[in-house]
C-alpha cells in the first residue's frame, strides 16, 4: 500500500476557499463574542473573565490557522498549475 496521495488542483482550490471562509467566519464570531462579553450586564467573577479570555484567544488562533491553511492550499494549486516543480509547495508532506 502506497502513502502517495494525489490532490487535484480544483479540489485543493475548493478546500482553500472553504478553509479561508471558515476561518474568516470564525474570526467574525470571535469578534462578536469579544464585544458581547466586554459589556456584561452583571459583574462577573475573575474565573469567568479568564474563561472568556481563553475562549476568545482560542477562537483567534483557530480563525488564523484556518485562513493560513486556505492560503497554503492556494499556493499548492498555483505551484502545480504553473508547472514549476522546483517551486511547488509541499503541504503536509504531499507534493502537488
């Protein structure tokens, strides 16, 4: 059994779009979450503040990672469609 995986440029491009869209939507949710928790009606304990901070920071990291994956997938597609093997991007060990 071979570990070789062949990714079609159209499929990788579609994945890039979805990852980027998901990351951007997650970023919008994070912003909305941060805004909603910034103006709490009832004062909250420090434990809650820490949880809010961790959740918000986790959303920021996840959103950035998803957008980055989409960008990397786009780079793989561009390198493949350009036909320049020397500059073809490697994504997680898979040569496009």
